[in-house]
C-alpha cells in the first residue's frame, strides 16, 4: 500500500531572507506552526551559481559565503493547498518546485517534551529573591501575596545558597497549614503566628545546599533532575552561577501545552501514520486513592485527607460512581463561622475533646456534616484512555493539580497528579 505525498523543493541561498530572518529558519517555523504531518530538511550545497552570474564555491581561491541551499518539505498530498501558499509567500529569492511522492511507511516518535526546548525557553525569569538574614515573617508575607509558594535565597552577588519552600515553613517554622489555607484565616490569627517566627531568619529554615540547573540545559534533563530529587521547582543559573530564573512544574506544563502537536489531527491526515510511544492516563494514574460514601461523617473525611499525600478524597456511591471531590480547602468552608475553633485545632493541635470544651458549636456543627455537604461537584475528569498531553492541557486550563479518572460509566478509578505527568514526559 502506498500513500500520496507531495514534496516542495526550494532552491535558494544562505543570504535569502524573509523579514530579516534567514529563509530556511522562516520556512521551518511556519511549517511547524501549521501543525501538520510534515518534515523539513535543509541541505547546504558544496558549490553552485546564480542567475546574476555569482559563483558559490568552497575553493580557497574563490571562497564564497553565499552557498546554495535546498529546503525540502514532505507532507500528505491533502495538505498541499495549506502548505504551498505559505511557502510561496516566504520565498522572495529562490525557485519553488512541487513533486508527487509515493510513500510506503510514515512513522513518528511521540515526544511529550520537545527535544529542542532549553530551560531558558521555559523558566520564569528574574524571580523574587531573599537574603540569608531575611526574617521568616517577612518571607511568609511575601508568599501570601504572591502566586508562588517558594523563594530562592541568594548571597550578595546573586548566587543561590538555598531555597525556602512551603514544606520548610511547615516543618521548620511551625506554619500550621499550607499557604493557600493560611491566607484564608483571620488576619489577627495570621499576625499572631507571624510574631512567633519573627526572630527566625531564612538561613535557619532554608533547604541547603540547593539543587540548581543551568539555563542552557535541555528541559528534559531539568525535569529528570526534579524527579530524581523530588523537587517541584529548580533555581536556574547562568554560566557564572548567578540566579537568572526559576523552573516550576507549572512552567513545564505551559510549555508542553504550547509545543506539543495535535496528534489526533496528525493521525487524521493519513490513516497509516504510525505514532509510537503514546502514553495514556491508565499508564500513570494512581489507583490507591482514598474514597468515602456521601453520608460519611466529616471526621472520617478529615482522617482520610490527613492520611493521604494527595490531599484529596473522592466521594462515590455504593457502585463507585464519582459524585464529588473533597480537598482540605473545601473543608475550610465548613468552618467559615468558627475560625477561632479551627485555629485552635491547627495551631495548638488540640484534641477534639479539648476543642469541644472551648467551641461546643464547632463540634456540633462538624458532627452534623457529611461528605456530601462539603464536596465539590463541578468536576473536571479524564478517562483511562485520555492521552497524557490532554490531561496536562486540562490541568493548565483549569489551574488544578489533580485530575480524577473515571470509566465510561462514570465510576471512579483513580487520580492523576502533576508528578506522574512529569514522569510520563521522561518516559517519552
């Protein structure tokens, strides 16, 4: 069986430009942006001549710096009307030819993280920094008013010497809850806590030594480092070791959604295109996730979330149909009128019997609530056969960190996390 393809050949030179960009670069960029099953190859000739009589040669006595170039674009014939107008618009100096080609096999390797991406292409540039002597209270105030939850610590010349993460603040500065929940507490409670850590400095609580990555490293290598060290972010340095950026998982996912081709569209262009190494949600999902029935008491839900490292509990019926999801932030809404009692529980780690003496209304309200009262019902879900790049797109679009997985009948099967998606990228 053969497939009908076309080849566009462009005979041009090294000096040819399109709006100041070398023509060969412009052709590659424009064909890539079309999102079709095309390949482009650029060849540099050894010698040649042009219409104006100019000679191109690599002989030392007539050395030329304007060598001939040949650009070839191979693609399914059905895309000719899409590609040819683009090429004709780009080529201001050269010859364009079109030929038919009979293709026997078209196979391509599917990559979640494109090889050409470097850390500097993706990182967040010029991040906020602190010094070793910055008070912890000031650091927490910074993080509470920012859209990030970690900050690098640098010396006087900008070299990273540590990093302060949310985990460092919880374990070394006794921060009672993660930053997202702390921001929702009463201002008076937050200030009272900050006073208790005002004497501590960044140097006392930071993680050191800090793992960094050079800005010129391939993005796939940086992801590998993050997974090896169980990190959610990496400080990025230049050749002199000066901090120039931060690489977070969210940066990587935004890059993937921008750079990954539409594989379904590519397959549709020709039925026999063989896209290899496709990974689906079923290959990376976690199946050991907590779940409760809708009438489960809130205390049971709290215990499930406390024992789960993904901080999510699925609410299902007796047949395992997914009804909702509960996170620790969803529980916070239950205490909206009883923040004082909740603060006692979080900060002082009081047993419920002691809290009951101080906040009887809180305990009665808690005991009266069930999972169905606090669960989130408007869910974004995926199926087991959903491609990983689609799962990443949904996470980025909806700004979520976990995706519940359901089958065709809506039965709960597990969860997909950001960490598992990064591992899938390395597997690719």
